[in-house]
C-alpha cells in the first residue's frame, strides 16, 4: 500500500502558492546542494555535512533523514500531505515524479518532487483527533505511520471523511520523536517537539464537533454574539426556515446591524445552495447581513458565490468560531464554561538561536 508523507511549505506557509501552482512539494534546506548523485542516506548525510560544515552532528543527521525521504523514500502514488497555514485546511495529493533539484530556482525552492494535488481544502474538522496528532509533527518532511494513517487519508480523498483506524490503537505522543526541521533555524536539537498550538486548536475543535451539534451550536454562537453586545433570539429546535438566530442591537434588539445566522454542525463543507438560501432569507427579512457558522467551512462553488458578498455574508468555520470563543470565553456564563472546560497555560518559547 502507498505511504503517506507530510511535506510542509515553510514555517509561515511561504511556499504554499509555489507548491500548488507548480504541482510540486518540498523546498527549504537552501544551503544544501543537489542530491541528484546521492544513492543512500549516508550519501545525503555527507552532502549535507559538506554544505553545512559548522552545523552540529544532530542537525546534519536530522536533515539527512528528511532529505533522503524526499530523494529516495517517497515513491510514485504515495500520498503527500501539506498542512496549509493560509487557510488552516490540508492539501492532499499524490507523488507524480521523483526528486528534482532546480538549480535555476530560488534557493529555498530547489529540492522538490512532482505532485498531483487532488484536494486543496480538506477541513481539519473531518479528521479525527488521533490522526491530527500525527499531522502535528513539527518536521518539514516525515512519514505519517501511526493509527492506520495512509489508509485513512486515502479515505478522506475518496469519501471526504476520516473513518478512523481499522485496528485498535493507543496514541503515545512520547514515542513520536519529531523535531522542527526547516533550515530557517541555525541549530536543531533532536527532541520530542510537536506543534502545541495546532494540537490545542484541534482538541478544542473536536470537542465542539462532538458536543455542540444542531441546536447546541446555535446556542453557543448566540452566547458568543451576546458577549459582543448583540441581542440574539435563537429559534427553537426543529425546522427553522433558514433562521437559526436573529441578531440585532438597541433597546428592542431590532436596530442595525440586523443579522440572520444559519448554523451547520456537519463536519464536511457546505455548498452553494446554503449560501443562496441565506441570501434569500436576508432579502425577505430585511436583514443587513448574514452569518453562516459551519464547522467544515464552504466548498469551492460556495466560495465563488461569496466572492462579491464580503460585506453581506460572513462565514465562521470551526477555526474562526474557536477564535471568537476564546476571545469571549472569560465573559461566557458558567454553564457554557463547564461544557467547554478551558484553561489558559503559559509556556516558555525557546528560541532556535
């Protein structure tokens, strides 16, 4: 069976557009020369040691493992996973060609493989928590092996959802020796580092998806909007005729901004029909604006329909909802806080220098 590989696009996602537009993955390691003549991991290590003579042995070893994966381990039709910084979605494709060193390219875009990108907008909400832990590895290039990952990611491509592992498993993060490894850092120590921010966001997202469905999502959204000083009327459970929450301001709650809110708690992306229905509801009710709260966000057709509606309709996917939740959390009532038990933790940020 094909394997699955994470190939990141830079610490800030600076290579995302390049990778997608040119149907490639890779980049980084700009001080390391061509690996075209390398036939083994040891050959790659020697090349890196020559290119980075002042680097610590651990950094050389780490880079060698990653670049040898790009040069010699990733095979045609293996899955390539690129977590996107720009949208927080995940791009999934398949390797379509072997390692290539582009000596005429920008130094940060020379080491690459060809990729046929198949999905550029997989919402993290469709992927279960245990697999999201694996995708939280901080390495630039690494294989995703745990918890039946390759089969599950292939199912995401086929069916749009993660079915979970086909076998029982126990996630042991302590065994996951992962490191941040893009040559933007000067020194790299091998350790057990994961992207804490991403994993925390994923955990909150999954908690909301599991515990706030249907009417409960409407109640949570209304609570957040009330903290922002708005008056909200939540439709009772059952058929809502396209209106889950009516929002206004002023003493009677009917002054502008008058907002119609539609909530969709399914994890997949919603389509253009939902947007058209919301547009119609805004028009018939005389509302000023519409808010669509959808855990999985919207698909390509819906985004195109929203293209000229920036000041009329806003979309909150799971990540935007979480941002609003965190900003309002201290002022939410105790019952909601009990249902979403969060604790702020300060941690030391250790510099790579």
